[in-house]
């Protein structure tokens, strides 16, 4: 049985923009080791593993994750 190829561009059009791990690392300006630590601690944005083993992050999940990190202002 031949494995099915996944067309990422087509999937992106249906479900939103997908980011690669290197794109995420560049956007956050962090090292891969930091990313790996965050994943191990369970504090990284939600990821999806492709059949080839690569990870992808939905842009909207990434942005929601960033929003969740925002500090709230304390009332004085």
C-alpha cells in the first residue's frame, strides 16, 4: 500500500496558515534547544506531527499561545 502524500499548501488553504519549526524559531528569535525544552515542559504552542515526522504549528494556535502569555495589568 502506497502512503498518501500530503499537500501542505492545499491543507493550509482549508485550515489556516501552517508554520514550520524553523519559522517559529526565527519569529521568536529563540534557539532550537529552548523550543525543545518548552515542548518537554508542555508550555509550547500546540503542534501537529506529519507522517514524515516533521512538526507544523497552525498560525492561529501560535497567535493564541502568544496572547495567553501577555501579562495583565494590575489595578493600582
